[in-house]
C-alpha cells in the first residue's frame, strides 16, 4: 500500500485503516462493458459521502470532459439557458451515440463529464468532435473537449471512483469522487488530451434534448447553487464529514431543498426555450420551419398539461410529477454540488459550516444565490419514466458558483 498515492488509498481503506467490505475494482480489467451496469444503486444520497460507496473505474476506461470556454461571460450576456443546453447536449449526444446503454455521467451546468469503456472510445471521440463543431456553428459558443485514459489519471496520483444514486424508481445518476475527473478537467483547460472539432456541418444526434419547462421560483426565499471541493491535502474521509454536515443541514428543508415543485416546474406557451430548442433539434432543417413545428408541438403539449387530459398511455400529471422526482438537484462530482430552494436560516447555517471548514483548509467553495431554478431535459420517450432532468440556478447557477470558487 505504501507505493499507492494518498488520493487513491482513500478508496481502498476505511477511516480505521481496514479494507472496506464492498468490492472495489481498483486496477482491474474486468468485463468493462458490465462494470457500470453491475454497480449497486444507492438509495440514500447522504450515504454517498462514505468512500465505500464508490468503486474505482477499470484501468482501461477513459474519462471524457467538455465545457464552454469563458462561460461566465456567456452568463453575463444573459445566455445561461444556452449554456445549460450546450452542457446537457454533451450527455444527450453520448446517450444517443451509445444507443441508450448506461454509462456514468455528470452534468455540470456549463459542461459535463463521463466515463466509457475502451470499446466506445472512438464513438466518444467522434461525438465530442461533432459537439464542438455544432456548438460553434449553431450558438457561436466555443466548446472544448478531451478524452484521457483512467491509467493516465492514476499515474498522476488521482482516482476515479463511481457510484450510482437512485433518484427515483425510473432514473439513477452517476457520482464521481477521487479527484481524477477534476484533474482531467484542469488538463483539458490547459489544452491537453484535446478532441479537435469535426469538419464543418457535422451534427451530433441530440434527439430527446429539450428545454420547454418554465423556471421554478423559490418557495423558501432563494435558489442557492453551491460547489464544494476538498481543500489541498484533504482526504475524502475528512471531506465526507463536512459534506455530511451540509447534506444534513439541507435535509431539514422540505424535500431536502428540492427546487422543483412536486408537480413539476410548469409550462407555458410559447415555451421560453423555443429558439434554443429549434437550433438544437433542427438537424439541417431551416430554422423558421423548425420553429413553426415546435410551436405547434408545444401548443398541443401545453393544452394537455393545462387540462390534464390523458392521450393514450401518456398521462401529463404523472409525467410532470416524474420530472420532479427524476431531477439531479444534488450530486457528488469530485466534491459536492447542490442547487437547492433555501431559506435564510439554512443559508446562514451552510455559510457557517463552509467558512469554518475553509478557514481550516478543508474545503474550497463557491456559492451563488438567485430567485429561480431552471431545468434542461433529456427525454428518450415520454411514455416511460426514464427521462432525466438537469437542474441549475436560472441566473448563473453553477457557472457563477464556480467563478467564486476560482476567486
């Protein structure tokens, strides 16, 4: 064990120095296509603060990262819904490229990260290349992207641990820990492991990506977007103690601070993201024609949600409730990220915990307060409950919280 870096050892040892009871796939090249499929689904979010909840990726896997260059400036120009859409597009394009097979991914607001087995490396490379070209041509947004082998991350002294959290009976989300994904993102920003953009006109398959829901207004006072990272030299066990305190503080809120109403965030016509969705889904059509199609489609959908009328197997009330239950409003992503509907007392409590931990060098954090939350969706089928919904603050969210973290 002595030759294994500290960032990796945290996944192999419990706080008392004993090996965890759960199977950790450290350094193994098992049947990689089955690795993520076979991971257990955690039912309790707070349990994910425990290092034993995470399983190290097989050494031959790769980590993919993508984010928008200077997203803070895009937010300042009022383009945060575009920023969120491009970030979610990374996930929807990868899901479609892999024909719906399960793989670990995390939405980060202005980008996303994921992991794939070596058999999917070329598919991921082509998909990221198309995404870079599409974001530039459709939205004039520079998107950077990279792929790096897990073995390279481990050689740098970091780990990529993965867990699956069951947000509902229909959807589970991946969580990352170990510092490896954050390291890969930093290398990407420095120009390493870059995936170059595809040829002009290349299009990713973004079927199912949409942004039709209205923003959700805070019921408790403010929507708080929070990013917390371990401080330099902080072990995951030490960080886990602080993360537990933060999660427990938010668990005192109704529904743990879930920012979307139980019945979904609501719809209106015309939808607020019409222009963005038209650019996302037109796939070579004229923008005018796609806008018109979406206006008609959304008018029909709006009427169903307003009246609650069922259409065949589609139940609009059930679907709207599922939007809320399937939302990813909190996650572990080499740290803790949350977008929560927060009251003043809880916010003060969170600040107290964070500032004390920061003063002791245990964490770095960024926090941004706004009035509304927004949701961007990936819907393979409206007739099943496996549609996923990415939540962020509506006025800058994670991007502005990250800017505070960097400062």
